[in-house]
């Protein structure tokens, strides 16, 4: 990236330290940080003066205006690309933000790769918009600077633009002629004085004619006329450009009545060459003209269509949906645009009507590709909104689940002497874990869900799953597991979710009963994925295969290519969401594996998940990284805790103190750093630190860990968060953490991890 094309960024961040850190990161990545400010009141004049390419806008700001209101005002004054920065967002905030049409969202905490990608996309959009505006301005300036007279009309022949030369030649102004039919101001005759034909759009090069222009004052001008089609960015004809140049000036009698109205030439002279279906209708909806494209669309001869009612050629659904709107347009002589779907040819059209005689001129433009793209974009928007909402409440929700699960576990321990009360506690714990799974399913679906890996036995995972699975009546379950499989690095929660989704799909395919076969074995992907629909296929290598097969009705061949698409389902009547296989695909990709579906109608369906044996294991051990530390263990190890939630913090402290650990608690990263620094100064260094990753309105675990490592390279820390999809949770060692503990967790999990880490310390 050269100095001249560096992207200029304005940072508007509520937290001054965070803004400075962000500026340093952007500078290191090669971006030009124009300025950093904390409030909307500061940002608005800076945006006017500095003209940045992209604005990174914190949603929560310190001033009177929040980030969304600041962005709205900024966009009114300048063409600027805005990327919102937010830690969480409720539905109302997301809706307000979306109304400002930003170029993206970044959810805190975010990675450098996410930041770079968002900035590049936003800057590209910004440059494209500026280019479009420059082209529009150049277009108008080019026409205005022409010595030739220039007129631009829409498809119905109504005047849209006149340059100065045209105004002088015609003796009228654009203000007085805009929207009028061209024939009302452009009266022409052939050189011999006969009636002239209206301008028409020809294929190839612009057509040139020698004509006589009859002005309003009676004067006649010999002109040379050129006509060219006006096209949009997709190449479709939207009107025409008429250029003419005066050859000589003569005085002549006023035109005859026929000459004055000579522009009322047959419509066929103008539009027959248009590739889009176009037709003229009388006041009774009968065709008075159809061009060749319209005849091909209706698969009829043009002569057979004349006199036929429009509604007799369209499906009943079109009449039901659009008759009232088109009737109102005809009655009020208004232009209207509707989107019409024709089931017979499975095509979407944009229908534009223009008043024409006593009826309408109807132009149909094929927008099927645009509709499909809009539908895909809508799905992506829904995914983005789902990700924002899911991540927005996941942290607090998982904090609450941690408190519930922890207190239930403590209650279970205290009630060991009363076994009659334990089933209720166990049921409550199971419901808590299911609630956690629902949140994780949303995060996995919406954002990909970075897995928190550790070595496990897939065979044991499958057997444990079916030990706890509630089986359906009339379904025979066969579980075939290869016992000698090596351990693989996976996120057990995500793999259980994948297996659960596949088994649930198989059960739903057997409403009257049948057989489900689940196999887990070592396999070669070339042998197990022949000629199948594969969602993602990486390097060929040995691995573990998890297969779920049913003998249900199977999947129709036309539906098979769409099974991994979000919201696609053939069971809408059963309120199916169409997310199950999408989540499975996301989990498979996140593990470096692949998933495939093979199905035969009437025989059944087989879904296979392949996991390469050599998948990344660097971050697999969540019980701690393989590292020794130069601090001797103590009789009562000291533990420093950073946790902003009072209930969670109280649970952690009570749990650790019950094992005779000395615990110091903090609620903000700055307090944590000060406590650790003071302990080092006093010679009483903490043996372990437990850091919550996200601290709203404060310094969180990642930044705190950076400062602790700057003071003490031997700091031993656990990272914990309800944001289980955060990169730090997936790769703790890369950020200096010894272990990761996703919320919610049981007290015994925390104790087991703490004891294991402290025991691994060695003396000098």
C-alpha cells in the first residue's frame, strides 16, 4: 500500500485508551489514522475537515449524541463509510443502526483480520460511491458543455433533461418541459416538408437523420439528428438520448396541423428494438400493441394477442396481487412500479406502467437474478442481525447460567444425604446445560463459533451421547463404534451438537418408525465421499468418520443441493427452521473437517462428518499449556480474580476459599493490574489469575493479560467468558493464557483446572 492510496480512518471511541490502542493497531497495519476522538460533537467537525474514507464509530459515546445519531448527521453532510463498533446490541439498537445503512459492524472484541476485512470492504464501497457520483456529475457536465442540443427521455418518451443548447434551439426551458412528452416540444418534418417520424432506438451505432425542426415561434431549422439508447448499469434500455445540430436557419410558415402532431408516430417505430417485453393497453386492459419480446414471453403470435385482456394472460395470483394498484394508476394517470412473479415461467419481473392514451404503457424487466441476490443478501442480513443479538445477550445469559449451575452443583453436594431430592437438582442442571446449548447453537450458526478444542475419544463421546439421549418409540437405534480410535482434538460441546442435530433430523424422517444407524470409525475420505454433495473438502488424509443413516423417505434430488443453505427446509408445516444442517456445516468447517449428504428417495439418507486426524491440536488442551513456571508453590496459593458480575464473582470466591486458597477479587482490569503490581512489590506474587474476557465499560481480560505479561512473563492465567465464540477462547496460548474456561461451568470444573495448573508449577 503506497502513501498516496492509504485508507484514511477517523476513530470515534468512547474509551480513550481503547481508541489509542486501536489507532496504534491501524497504523501498524498500514492505515492512515486521521484523528481519534471520544464524542459525536468532536467527530462531526473533524469529518468535515479531514474527509476520511472510513469512520470507526463506537455505538456508545460519552457526549450528548450516541454513535448512531452521530453517524446519521455525518452521512447527511458527507459521503463517508461508517463501521459501527459495539460490545452488544439489543433489537432496537440494531434497527436504528441499520437505518443509517452502515458499511459494517465489528463486535468487540474483534481480531485484526476482522478489522482489516471490514475496513477494506468499507473503503471499497466508499470509493465506488464517490466514483458513481463523479460519473453522474461528469455525465451532466458533458451534456451541458456540448455544442449540440441534447435531450434525454425515459422509455415512454417523456423529457428528463435538456442541455442549454437544446433549450435555445427549442425555445423552452427544462423546468417548463420536464415530464412532458417529447412530441409536444420537438416538432419535426422531413426535408421535403412531409410528416417526420419520431426518433427511434436502433441497434448498433446511433442513427443519423437530416430533418427540419419547427420551433414554437414558427421558425424552421435544418438539423442533423442522432439518436442512441440510454442504458442502465445492467445494460437494459431505460430511455433514449436525442442529439441534434442546426445546419441553417430559415423563415417558414407555421407547421401544418399534421406536422405539429407528427411526433405521434406509431409506438412500434420507437420500441420494437427494445429487448424487454413492452406492451400498450387500452382502458379495458386489452393489448393494442406488444413488441417481439412480449410475444416471446407469452409464447403467442403478436397478432393473436391484440385485443386480448392482460389479465387473461397472467396467472390468477398476479390479478389478485396487482389489479387494484394498476387500476388506480390507470385511473389517476400515474406511473407505478410493481414486482410480479409469473409461476408458469418461474420468473420475476419489475412491471413499470406509464400513462398512454386512455390506457397504459407496460414495461416488464426480468429481475429474477436480482431477486435471488436480494434473497441471499436478506439471509446474510438476518444472519448478521442474529449474530449481533445472540452475542449481545450471550455474555450476560451465560453469566446467569454459571450462577445457576454453580449453585445447583453446591446444592447437590449438600443434599447427598437426602437422595430423594437429588433427581430434581439433576433435572434442573440438565435444563441449565440445555439452555447453554441453545445459546451456543445461535452463536455457531450466526458467527461460525470458533471451537474450544481438547483431545477426546470420539468413541466415548458417541456412547455417552446415546446413554443420555431420549429415544423415540418405534425407532430402532444401532450404534456401531470402533473402540481403538485415537484421540482427536475437537470441541466436545460442538460435536455433541452436530451429532444431536443429525440424529434429530433422522428421527424426524421416521414419523412411523424405522431404523437409525450411527457409526464412528476411522476412514479414508476418498473411500467414504464418492460422488456426493460435499460442503467442504480439504486435504485428503486419514481421519475419523461419524455417520448417521436412516431408512426414511429420503431427500428429493432437486432439494439435495440446498440442504446446507440457511432456512431451507421441506418441513415448513412442522415449524422447522432449516438451520440444523447449516449449524452442522459451520461446526465441520470450524474443525477443519467436512460434511456430506447422500440420499435416495424412498430408501433413506446418510450424513457423514469427516474429521482429519491431523487437525490443529495446538490449542487442544484446555487444562493448560505445556509450560513450566519459575515460581515455587505455596501452602495456600494466592489467586487473583477479575469478574464484574457480583453473583459469578461471589460463587468463584466461595468455591476457591473452600479449598483454602487465598483469593483477591477485582471488578475492572485496571484494579487487577494494580493488585498484581502491588503483590509483586511486596514479594507475594499471585500464583494464578482468573480473568473474565469481557468487562462492559472497563478493561477486560485480554488487555489486562497484556499488561500483566509486560510486568511478569511467568504470569499464569485462566481466561473465562460467556463469549465462547471469541478467538481468545479458541486459542488461549496465542494470547498468553494457560487455560480456558467457557461459561457456564460447574464449580468442580474450576477447582479441577486450578489444582491442575498450580500443581504443574515447578521450583526454580
